[in-house]
């Protein structure tokens, strides 16, 4: 799961500026704010409190009138939390870059692999975003098991697993087996908290602990800290799961 990080690009050569933005826009975890061809325009943007703060600044050093280092000196109070990645054709600025606590140093022409590595390193320094909090849904379902009806609160359910004509309802304190089908169980559970992720699985989204970057599996754990459950995500459900988790975790 990935948070979204905002960025600006400061580069005086138009073609290099456009090429860099094009590469950056291939990453789903980055959001473009603005680009500038000189340090003065970038300074004015950063100094204006009405503008959003960038998380990442991609900064050329050799620019007309004022250098990238001049900009960092002048705008130090406006971008305290931003991570700066230098993009330059000159290796000799690397040592001076350390004086400014630079997060990354890339030599032109910029290689995609090195660019992504620098970005990953920079954003790893940000605090991990907390998952969005959702109020628990009140209510319950009635499950018929072994000739008796059992009331199971929504908040108890970690996931449901289908097998032929039976459905296993898994909770932290045990599981219930009932004669039913997954497609019917989906209709009984509140859609704001439950989602089908596989032909055989329905999960409670409140208990998602983590999931694979390629959306092939998800890990569930109850708030009580009980056993961790790893479930597969079916190919036809992955796009919907990705979109749902982005909204819930505000990626």
C-alpha cells in the first residue's frame, strides 16, 4: 500500500524538464504539483502559503541567474520537510550537496532505475501514514450451524471462506460452518466493511493489516492481535480491491 507524495521539478532545460516529469508520472505514488525553469519562480511558489507544500523537490543546480543551491538557501524556511533530489550534469556538486542534507544525487542523463531508487530512499524517510479510521458497523448475521441459530456480530467476522455448498465464517474465537454460498453471504454483510476478494473469500476490510504491492494476497489480523491470516486475492478482484484500499487508506 502506498501513500501519495507531491513533487515539483526545477529545471531550466525544457526537454529535460518534460522528460523527467514524464518518468515521474509513471509512478502511482507521486502527484505532480508544478514545474519551473528558474529558481526565482520556484522560490515564489514555495514562499506563497496558499500553495501546497511539496514532499519532493527535483532540483537542477546549474541555472541562469540563481543556482539550485541559492534556492535552497533562500527557501530553507518554506520547505523544511521536503526531500530534495538533485538532478545535474556535474558530479562535482555532490560533496556540497551533503551540506544541504540532500536525499539523492542524480547525474544526467537520468537512468530510470537510479531515479526510482532515489525516490524510494527519499520517501522512506517520511513517517508511515496511518490507515484511515472507520467507525465499526453495528449489527449481526444469523448463522445456522448444526441445527441451531448462532448470532455473529459483524465486528467479530474476520473473513468468510466458501467451499462447495458450505461457508466457513472465521472469527478470532473460532469458526462457524453453515450451509450456504459465498454469493449469498455477500448480500448479508454490509458493503462498507466487507468485500469479496476471491471466488472463495469475503473479508472484513477493518482487519486488513497489509497486502502485496501487486495485490495478489492480503493479510488480516483482529484488533486483539490474534492470529495473522493470509488470503489470496483473485485476479478478477484485484483492481476493485486496489481502488477500495486506496480510498480507505488514503494512498
